[in-house]
C-alpha cells in the first residue's frame, strides 16, 4: 500500500492498493462517517478483498465537516479533486476503467461521482435524501453519535433507525438549513441522462430510510440508465452487511466497468 496526497490539507490523501494480477479495472473506495468522522484506513479490509479480485483500489480521505469548518460542498469537491488527481497521476486509473464504491456517507459520495462522471457506482446505505429526511423530521431533536475511530467500517454496530443522529448530521454539514441547501446536498438532482449505472443497497429498518435508494433507482430508470438494488431484511447499515451483497458487488462491477 502506498499513500499519496492530492491537496494541501493532511486529510486530502489517498491509499493505493495494487493487486498481484491486475484485471485492468480501478476503483475509488470512499469511507463513511456522516461527513464529519471516519478515515480511509478503516477501508483496509475491503480494499484488500477487492485487490484479491484484481482491482487496483484507491481509498480516499476527504476533509471532514466539524465545528463549522469544511462544510458542504467541501467533501464533494475533495472526492472530485481526488478523482482528477488519480486520472492525471496514476497511469492505471483512466476515465473509462473506473468505478466508485462506498458505504453510508461514502455511498453518497460514490453516487455523486458516478452520477456526475457517468461511471458505475455502488452505494451501501448512502444518505441520499437530506432534504426529504429533514422535512419529515421537523420535531426530532438532533443528537451526535460518536463511533470508535479505529473500528473498521464493516464492524461498526450501528443498527436500526437513528433519526436524531441523521438530523444532527444534516445540521452539522450545512452552513444554514434552507430548501436550497438541502436540495443541493441531496443526491437526486445529480441524475441526468449521462449518469453512470448504479448498485444501490439498503436494509429495511436501518438509519437510512429504504425509500431513499428506491427513489434514486426510479430516477435512474426514468433516464434509461441501468440500476440494480438490494433490499435486505433487518437493520444493519452500510458495510455491516457487505458479506451478504459481496456477490452482487462483484457481478455489478464485472458487468459495467
């Protein structure tokens, strides 16, 4: 594993994982953490699993929104800058051989890149509809949730709905709460006829309402863009269910990269 920087901030960094036998395909792997916590190092296990399948993997960090710094759209800008840096500086990464994958916030950011770059993307419980969620939870009192920073993403025990935390995430991310900001921070407006195909996964009773990935799927289908969905029973979030959808991920990447 090699580490590179794509900007001046310490968090603007990439861990590059190279397979023993490259399949000519590349992935950007984006960590979650509610836009305010998390780290690329938490993706090590998933990155290694993907290299075993032949992919060259770039696990990406981005600046985190906390204490009124690095607010939206900083994270969108960072992952887009990381993408551009990879294309320009790492020969294996090309515009026509890359896909994006992430869980939770990483699922949102992977969706953002896939929709705007016209490339395949995998979202595991991406927080997609910030506007709709906020409007549906006006009376919910926001509350921060702190997760062990050393815990790998797929081992985070974040089960079930947590409306207070989801609302806190939104208020922490935006400089002000208004329709325009909420709309821009949601993913649905990024769908166009040039968007890439998506694999969208969610549990039925987790922190992210299941309708969010279903709504994105509807918008992609309307644009005649291929989309696959996985709706799992239970309440596991993001990479907590990655073993269950691993065959779906591999099959999707094989089909569309």
